[in-house]
C-alpha cells in the first residue's frame, strides 16, 4: 500500500464521517423541533 492509497482511504473515511455527522445533526434538530411543537400544542390546549 502506497502513501497515496492511504491518503485516499483516509479521505474516504473523513467524507463518510462528515456525512454521518450531518445526518445526525439534522435528526437531532428535527427532534428538537418536534418536542418544541408538542410542548407548544400542550400549552395552547391547557389555555383553551
């Protein structure tokens, strides 16, 4: 295995890690929005 092959493998690994991190960030953001929306709905239901 050459240095160039090793670098290409590391670049591929970094790219996969970055895409996984982005997906997890989006899922976490969606969960936060969902919890916020549920909370607002419960508060409004209690006020009515």
